[in-house]
RNA sequence: GGAGAGAUGGCAGAGCGGUUGAAUGCGGCGGUCUUGAAAACCGUUGACCUGAAAGGGUUCGGGGGUUCGAAUCCCUCUCUCUCCGCCA
C-alpha cells in the first residue's frame, strides 16, 4: 500500500498518477488526510493522559514507601479516572486506525513516470519485437494439445479424472521436459547471481496480506480451511515474505532470490476458448525471480531482470516481444511492468510467459521490509521487484507448436543436456 | 494426538508488581594506542508513533484481563524444545 507520507507530501501527484491507472482517488485521498489528522490529534490526547498516569503512578509508589497512605489513595482515585478516559480514547484510536487502513489498502500503487495511460491490453506499448524465429508451419500444423496427445506427453483427461480440469498429467518425455525447463531456468538464474530457494507451497494468512493477495484476491487462492493455509499462486508470495518484518543491511542490496514452485490458481470465472490445453491451468510450474533493492537503483535492477528473462527466451529460440504495460492493464500492486510474450505459431497468437515488475515500496510498506540508510542511519522502506523466469506451460505450448517437424519435435539446444535427446518422436 | 518446559534487544542471557527500555557477555559503530593490523582500553549501539525541537507515548511472541502502576500476576492463541505415539 501507499505510505501516508507519499499521500501527504504529494497529494496532487498521487491523484494524477492514479488517474493513469483509471482510478479516481480524490474522494479517498480526502478521507485519508482527514482520518489521519483525526488519528494524530486523538493520539496526542491519549499520549498526554498516559503521560499524566505514568507520573501519578510513580508518585503513588513513592508515597506508599513514605507511608503516606491517605495521599496515595487520593492519587490512585485520580489516576483511575484518567485511566477511564484514556481507555475510551484508545478504543476511538483503534477504530480510526482501522478505518484509515481500510481505505489505504484499497488504493492501487502509483505508476512510474514511464507508464502511459491506457484502457487495457490493446494500449500496451511494444518495446521490443523479435519475430524472425517465427517458423513457417504447414497448414496442417497442430496446436499443442493435439501434439501433446500424439506424442504422449501430457494427458489432460487423466488429470480431469483424478483431480479436475486444469490439472494436467505430464508423462514420459512430457514430464522430463518439465524437469528440464525447471533445471535450465534455475541453473541460468543461479549463474546470474540469484540464490536458489525452495519455499513452502502453502502460506499463512499473514503472508497472503504481506504480498497483497489478501484481502482483494481471496477467491483466487485455494484455501485449506482446517489449518487456515493458502496454496501459493506464485513463489513470489513465500519468497518475498521471507523478508517480512526484516531490516536488511544496505550493503546486502540487491538481494536476489530465485525459486521453482508449483503454482495454484483457482482462476474463478475464467473458462472458454482461451483456456484450452496449457493456456490456462489451475496448477502449473514456474520459476520466479525476486529482488530487493535500494530505491535509487530499483529501475536499473528492473532493466537487468528484463534483460535476464530475455536471455532465457532467446536461448529457447522462441519468437518473443516485450511489452510495457499501460496504466489500465497493470496490476494493483505494480509501479511498472514488462510482459514477455512468446509466439505460438499453430494457435497464431502471443502467449504471456513472464511479467516483470517493480513494486517500489508498495509491498515493503505492508511487509515492513526495510534497510538502514548508511548516511542518515535511519530505516527506510526497500523496493521489491519480481518476475517469472519463466512460467512453464505456455513455453511448452510454444516449443511444441513452433518446433514441430514431420520427423518429430525439435528440442532446443539449451535443453538437450537435460532431455538426453535432440528430438521428441512418437 | 498425549504429558511437561519455555518464548526478553542483531545474538546469547539476567530480571519475576514500582527510576527496567531492560543487567551482563558477544556482535556492530566511533575513538585511543600502532607504520598498518590484531590485542587491550574508552565511548556508543533496538524498533515504532507523535512533534520544528525539547519532549511525550508505545513496544519484553500475539490478543485480552487484574492493578494507581505489568517484562513480571491471570486467561487465551501461536510458536519452540523434551518425552511418548505416528511416520517419508
């Protein structure tokens, strides 16, 4: 969430910024400023009372020691009265703080200066296009769900039987391809200086709030009611929460983590033509990168992360494009996002395979993730960034479709050492 | 799942109703000494809210209670450890 300081010091800029995200913040901002003023005044009042009570209490102790019982009892009475008032103020303060917080968490993150306004996906800006590897497939080229069946790589029906739609079963070389991609991505990431993490696949409520999935995306996550745990929708959640309530040393920045995890998404309300095969699933594999960076360098780091993800897509030999999302298509929490899409030649469409974002202090404010500034010696919120590197299903879809030949499906060179072959055959 | 013990600052570890925000040690930072370093010695060192500042307030796992006053007493939740059970 945005910090009160941001809102107080740059009120107009915040309102203007959120307009780019098509969010009319003005009425909320007014409420926030009013509530905050109320909060400060109430707290001052309460603090003064507490201060008086503290002074009296010390005197009571002293008077008892001196044997002045009558005087002490007199003071006790006075303090008890103040205590009543103080308690009432405390209750009021809690209520105000809750109201303030409820409004604050509903405000999306401010977009970065490079983000342009726009309504949705159609207004995203293509910053790079590499389409010279789009293959010339024959007219009878098959989509990946058919190839997966022909080559016995993925069984969607079996998944439906044992679990439900959106839970594919990978078999034989299909399963091995998953493992190959995960290994390849993790190896490349660790080579680039990311520390590998294997996180839990379930998180508690506090973690859900920390990265912002709760409360707004409650229905999107699988919930294990008996233990009140959530299946992670992305490794971003457990990995970023490693740093919840942590003050890191500024010399440790940037912190670079990578993690493979299965990801679980209920995707409530989405069905139909766009979700065939691997295009959208309830469970899928993904390798994630997470960075924690000094505010002055976070956009440099974002660029480096984008360059890194690009190197992966390049090595896989897939046609790709990089988009800078417009205000209307960006997520609630992001300040700037680059999406990677690969071209799926048989479906003749671009598929999103990665989303790399800078959240600035939006997550760290909730997480209380700070670092100590070397100069001022004060704690300051760090910037958090993350991206997929990469999500597997659509990569698999594109690889199968783009690399199909009459002889079989070609395995990209970078995966051959993991697959033990250069061609998938029937 | 059953029985018991515990949770205090970056870490270790005292305190068990009244100048205790918290002894002591380690670590960190600054200094003296040294050509430099180590050692030794001296000083300093939690976080948060509020305030221009001085100051005030909160915080000893979380929440609630008793009291004029709680790290200290009571209730509750969470977590950790030991033993038993179960088990990859």
